[in-house]
C-alpha cells in the first residue's frame, strides 16, 4: 500500500509514524494543535450543525453567503468535516488515541449511511437541494467536497489500516468516473473549485490503482477547453453563462478558477489563490507520476510567475479579497492583503510536490517561508483563534476570530501541522534528505537495516543543527541537507571536519559515505538579522524594508513601541540584534535596534509646513510576524520605512 | 436692494458687474466656462431629461441610484437646473447676452408654470411621486432643491433686475415657512441636505426681509435637537428610524448630515463633506448678520478641526467615498481620496464667509488653496470633462468624464468660476481689500467718486503684482492687501518706497493714505518651489513630500517621467526650479529637478533580496495638480517619496 506509482520522484516523504518532532519550537505547537485545536474544531462543527447534517434530516436550514446568493456555507460542510477527519487521522498516526479513533469511526458510520445507492455522497445536495445535484459544479463545490473526503479517507486508512471510509469513497469516485469523462453521455467537465485532482493522486498512490490518476489527468486536461464546460452547464440549467465569474476586471472568462485556457498553455497564476495552489499541486504530482514533461514545464512557469512577481515576503499570495486571489504583477498591498491562510497552506502543498518532483531546494525555501510566516499566522498559540486573511499591516482594527462562515482555514492549518512530520524529511534513491530543520527523529531503512536519525536544534531561533544516526552497523548511503538560500555562509562539518560546500547544487549538499552511530554532523546556518527589499516595481513597498532572520519574517507591533508605526524609520545600516526572550509569546527571538521617529510635538495646530518633521531616536522591537495580535490590540507593520543616511551610490 | 442687513461684515464682496478678470490665467478659463461649459451643461440637462421634467408630464421614468434604492437622481434635477441658471445669471452679469437671457427666461416660465397652487415647487414630487411630497426630507432633497432655486433666483435678479423667478421662489419659501417652524402643527424639522440656509441669507440680503434670515436661523437652531426630526419623520411614514444613515462605523446617528447634536455644540467636521460646507457657510453668514457669537465660535472650532486634521494639501476634504465625507483625524488617503469637487467649492464658500466675518486672511489662504487646486481640478481646460472625486494619486485608471448620474460638481465649479469676480475684492468700511491676486479691474466708489482699481500680474505663475487707481481727484481711503501665508518674504512698495510689513496683522497689510491716479503700488510675493510636509500623524504621507509654488500644488504625471512614479525619490535639499512653459497645458509653470529612481534592471527574476535597490538619477518634472489627466493617460502623484541624504538633526 505504499506509493507503487511514483516512478520519478526525487524525494518521497516518510510516513508520519516514522517521524517525531519534539523541539522547543514545534512540540508545544503540535501539542496544542492535537489537544486544543482538534477538539475545538469539532465543537465548532457541531455548533454550526455540520455534524448533524450528516444525518440527512432535511431541515429549513439554508444560510446564503450573501443576501440573494445561491451559495451557502452548508455546501462545503462536508469538506470541513473531511478536513477534521484528516487532521484526526494524522494525530492518530503519531499519537494513537482510542477515544479519538472512535469519534472518527462514528463519523465514518454516518458518512457510509448517508451515501446514496448510486454511490453519490453530499449531505447538502442529498438532504436540502436534491433537485440541484450535479447541476452547477462551477459554483457548488461537489467535486471539491469529494476531494477533501478522499484525502480524509486516505489519511485515515494510512493511520489506522481501516478501510470502511476508503470503501465509501472509492464507490463515490467510481460513480463520479461515470458522470465525468470523455465519452458520449458523460459530462466533459472538471471542478469549479479544484481539490479532487490532488486527492485522486493520493488515492491512486494508496491503492495502486492507475485509474484514479487517469481521472485526475482527465480533469486537468479537460480544464480550459472550449466551449467552456461551465457555459454548457449553465445552458443545461436554462441560464445564460453570464455569471460574474466570467470576468473580474480585465480577466478572461473563468480565470477565477484557472479554467480560461488549457493548463499546459497557462503561464500566469490567476484567480482564486487556493484553487490555483490545489490545482498546481495536482499538476506537479501528475507530472511526477506520469513523467509528463509539459505539465512539469507548466508548473515551473507558474512557479516562476508567482515567485518573481506575486508573492508576499511572508509566503502569502492572493492580495485581493474581491476574488480571494490574484491581481496584477507586483501588486502587493499590505493593509488590504488578503493572503488567505489556506492559500499559504496550498503553497506548502505545491512547493513540497515541486521539491519532490525536481529535487530542487528552492521549493523548500519557499515552503519554509510560507510555513513559518503566513501559515503559522493563521492560528494563535492557544490553538483556538484564527486568521483567515493575513495582512502585512494593520491599523489596529484586525483581530483573530474563533469561527468564520467559511471555515476553511482553521482545519487547513490544523491538518498541515498534524502532518508536518511528512514535510521534514525525504527518502531518496540512496538515502535520506533533510528539508526542514526541526528537532526530533526520523526512522528509515537502509539495506534492510533500521536507521534512526536525530536532529537537535533550536531552529528557527538558532541556526545550529546537530545530526546523528542510530544504526547497528555502518552503512553507506547519502545524507542530503538543504542549504537555505536565506543563509549566506552555511558551515558544515562531519566529525569536526569542515565539508566544502562550494559544489552544493540544487540547494542541497549531498554527503555520500559510510555512516555509523559515532558520526556527528553539525550544520551551522548563521542567521543575522537581514534587511529585505522588494523589487522596485512593487508600489506598495517603495522606500520600505522588512526584517527577516533565518526563515522568520518580523513585524513591529504597537505593543512594543509607543508611537504610530508609520512614524518609525529604520536607518539603513544601523545595528539590529536578535535576542531570545523566553517569557515572550512562548519564547521567541525578537529583533531590537534604534529607529528614527517623527516628533509630532512641535507642530502646534498646523497640518502642513515647509520645515521637515523633526526626528528623534527611539528603540525598535520587532517580533515574528506569525505571532502578531496575541497581546494588546494595536497596529502592526511588516514593511517599515527606511531612512538612507548616506548617498546610496 | 443691496445688503441692508450685514451689520458686522468686515469685507463685502463687490457686485460682479464691477469686476473684470482678464489676465493670462483666468481669462481663458472664464471664457471657456461661459462659452463652452455653460452650453455643454445645458445640453447634458436636456439629454438626461431634466429640462423636459419641468413640463411635469408624468412619465415612467424612475432611475434609482442603486438597485433597490428609493433615491433617484431625478430628485435633484431641479437643483441641477437651478445651478445652471445661477451660472447663466453670473455670465449675464459680466457679459450681457440676449439669447442666453431668453433661454433663462424660458426656463423661468416653465418653473412658474410648474409651481403648485399652494406655492410648492418640485418637479419630481409633483409629477412622479406626488404621494411622497414632504414626507422624507432626510433622503429626498426637497429643501436642497429649494435652496439652489433660491440662489438661482437671487443671482438672476441681481444680473437682470427681473423678478419673475424671485417671485416664484418667495411664494415657495412662504409656503415652506408654513410647513417648517416651531409652532404647533408645523414640522419641527430641517434639511437632510443643507443648502437652503445659505440661500435664505442671500435672499434676505437681496430683499431686505429679515424673516428669511430667521427661517435660516430656525433650521440651524433646530438641527440636532432630540428627539431627532428624522426619527419622527420616519415614524410618520410608518417606518422605524433604522436607516443606514443612523451610523457609519462609530459615527453617531445623523452625523452623516451633521444633525447628531445642536450646531453650537459641534466641534468636529463630520459626515457628508458638501453638506457640512454648505451648512457652515450659512452659519458664518448668520453669525455675521445676527452678531451671533456662539455661532461664530462654532464656525471657528469647526474650521480649526478641518484645517488642523482633515484637509488635503490640495484644499480637498472628505476622504471617503462611502459617506462622501469625513473619516477620522489625520486620515488622508491619496489614491482613494474622494475629495469631491463640490466639497472644495463649498470650502471656498465657507472660507469667503469666514473671511468676510472675521477679516482674517487665513481664510483667504485656504480659499485660494482650494480654488487653485481641488476646485480647478474639477473641470478640464476644454470645459467639457470633469472630475467628481479628486484623488491625490492615481495608478493610471482614473480619468475625467463627461457626465455623472449625480451631476452636482460640473455646475458647481461652473457657477463658482462665473462668479469669481465676487471673491477677488472686498469693500471695507473705509476702502477696498484685495483677497486674490488676479489681473483685471474693480470699480467702486469713495465719497461719491468712482474709482477704478487695476491689478496687473502673471499670478499664480509669478508673484509680482502691480496695482494702480484710476480716479479723478485724490481721495483718502484704505487699501488692504492680503499677505499670503505661503509667502515667506513679501515685499511691498508704494511709489518705489518700501513699506514695512512687520506690523501686518490678520494676514493683511492696510495702507491708509490719500490715493491718486499717479500712485503705483507694487507687491512682490516671491514664490520659490517649496517642499511641503504633513503632520506626522498622517499615516498615508509618512516619508513623503509635496511640492508647492505660490498657491499651486504640483503633481508628477507619467507623461513627464519614464518610470513608475512610486520609484521616484526626491532628495531633500536638491535644487528645484520653476520654468514657465507657454506651450504646455495652455501655459504653465512646471517644476524641474533631479530625483533618484530605483533601477529595476539588476534584479533578474528575483522579487526579494537583501541588497538595497540601486538608485540612479533621473530628471523630474512636476505640473500643477489641477491640470492633471489632460495628456496621455497614466499615473499621477502629489506626494513623492523623499530621500534624506544627511542625518536630519
């Protein structure tokens, strides 16, 4: 049952059961995720009625998203439950828990009972609007729900070996494979909200059944063909295809859901950001599984577009609330940044798949950036308050909430954290690779011999990582270590001997030798505080600078300074130092330095004057962006004004 | 028929007939206003049906402002026609024109015919919704329309001596004085959209009838009293007073229309900006006419609030499109600035009245700032394209339009320009004052002797102003000259002899002497290019600088530079020079200098990096803000990044 199809993957994730994460940074976060967020999310699902909805008792419950909208949050409750089960499954993989398992089993039983005789499964379109079943895939998320359910079933099977849920989902998929396809009488369609494609790859990997892979490829290949499926579908409903989805500003029809042209012709990341990330993830998977070169090239073009023109320094993407997605090149507003938590989670998914496909550490670098910043921002340290959108600047009126009418983000962060072990290491053809530095261990086999690999580190607060193996007899294999691009001068030693890193390629150093339990590997990734500048085409950050240390992007919060944040100006070249503060926010490294601040004291009653503002020196303290809005409410800024003291040439 | 009531005015405007404006700056603008804008606006009123509406033939014409809204633009068509007549009247005062006068007379005839037997006049609430007459003053603008009609009638009477229109309006006002008032059976109410108050003062000044002044005072005094009139009025309609007007964010009920508390208790400029300006104008008038000290103090408090915390450098106000009005202290966004043209026109009205009330030139300074910048921005040099909102930054997507569903601004600018002569001079108890520097002449009498006074100047492009009198025999009187605050070092000479300006007070120098036709007065107002800074509490302009020369605020347009405007940084202290360019935009002074610009050339495909952007020098050219968007479409910015090269202390 493990990955029979992945012929061309450079790295294969380790099973969750084989990885532990127990360092100072991750242990408390993963513990809170498992013991606080997981039950909290279940309570919320119960509270809103999503659990009861599994019973299919029709009730007069129809809550439109917006007045007059035909879309209701109930339409994706199935996916919310699925993400909860998926999270629970990952928790069970690392921390067996009979009560939790029974809780999942009870849900699976309801799901099985709610499955229709033909295999169809959707609580809303069975109990509430059965007349609308499979009539509006553009807007109504049936395939999206199916995708999340498949992911949940795969995870639950992998965690427990139980196949009841998987069986239900395979029946549903077989039903859907009858509905959608290239043959006459089938809908030549594809999802409105992509998700099922990547789920089908997971299902195929678990079951070894190539037909699921083919079904995913069908969706990807069909997408964007003309005449547009969503036009045909609208006409079948007796509607003109004149939805507002047809255009957003200058966008082409269906750019919103990346269906404006065939995927292999696309080279711009457009539309709804989460949908894009999920789809591209599946494309990268399919490129690997099928050796599909043109799909891989499409992925690489899209990646280059995103990362060279559209990505926030926090790893966030999709600046606009209007379409929950992309706008124009270099448009990165800070205070109105949407940068949905789910989009950053989706970027982690895509980046991991690109890494596994190509072996290139550049993907891990961005995966790490998204993870430590935009993703972690999505959940408070108590595990019970969330951000849906993640602006890089707040004027004091933006705060974490406990629930949302569209509660996609909380379980998305939660399932990512619960499965984080799967992102840290990768099996290679001849050894093991370390993608993320995080204290803990990994178990794998070399030539039939079990090996346990240990990382000890205070990452991301310190860049020193100590690595060692536990194995009975020496064995020859390759240890691949990522060398993050944020680090200018990494140092590596094996048993005290420096390793030359000058020939490191693809963002990794590959150490092939005979390893024994006595070997000591020490990686040092010096992490001074860095000033980060954005491309001059980004209007919103002109004249501004961000602070980063290692993978962590910093922000300034009103709680730490006593002036309006726009008045702060950071002199270029002035000293900035990092200090670990064990009492602050659960223990974090803060960045301190001096800044100039404009003195409002001498302005009298005037609003304008010809004399420049007088500046005085104040002390600056910046905290990790992901942890903002957990103290007194107030302003926040990632991008700070910079003051250039000398001629810049 | 001239101003029998104004007991306490420091300055009294000259009649339009006594003033000519014929300099290089104003002559073409006023000519275009009279010969292009005026007929163009009439055509537009005809085109939309506003002229036909005067015939009261009910037609199925009801065009809501927004879907579902009970408000339609037709509700204020009467005011649009009134502003057109008012403009035409001012044009007739300075340029008699039989055809134009006949055109107005024809409109007046229709208006007289449409007046109802009881005196009521409103085309919409007579022909279309007579059942709703006088039931919703909060939203439906009946008193607003009446106000504009009164202003038009007053202007037309002053221009032509004809009283037919005035008679109709006095009948209407007498009707309204029966409807609204303190007595039992009357509505204890006041306008939803203020305007009639200032019109009633004009009517009172023209007719000498104090009752109109009292009616205006009643509206001002009643405003904001509890229980709120608009609540009562809603209940009388059978509605709950739960309109969205009740609150905007943290605003109090009816702050939107300045009716949240009594005017004498107000000290913040709130709500819809145009309404506020019209109301404050009337309050200043009433304070002068009635010697009402508490009303004057309220005006002064509101003025201080506006000018110390809420005013754009262009003289614009009301940053928010949401309420077409005010937000919070120091909130001055640039690219989303609403800064409605009508609001700046209203500020000119208010400032003139504060000037006339107090004699203080600070009001003229802001009147001049609004006039040369936000007001003139409202109309293109061809007189046929307009701005409704006047942002201080555009990303290239903001352009002038020919008409608007709410066409209040074009005729507002037009009537102000047509009556500009009334703003240039003021009669004082013992002479004449110059408020605005503009080439032309003014006629007035001293001791029964006619005096003609001449200004010769290239203002606002040059600060030299030559002044002389034409009078038969020498006469003793006072010549008061405004010394603009923007000028650091004004020089004044009389017959070549320097005048000491050190004791100038209230923004004026007062020259009392015996004047003769031989006297030559020369005022020099040096106008170097000035860098303007805003109070550090304004977040949106932090680190930015604006350019001003004399009263003219500059902007940079994409047409003049070949880089994205956000990349420009103006080095503090670098030379900036003004040059007059006769071929550009009808002849303007432009500001030239060097700026630093970030070089995007060496970034490769990266979006972020730790090396600062490389800067190169480019040439900067700035043009007067009011003239923007008249060449190739493109970006525009008033506030430019500033680069501080040396330590600022």
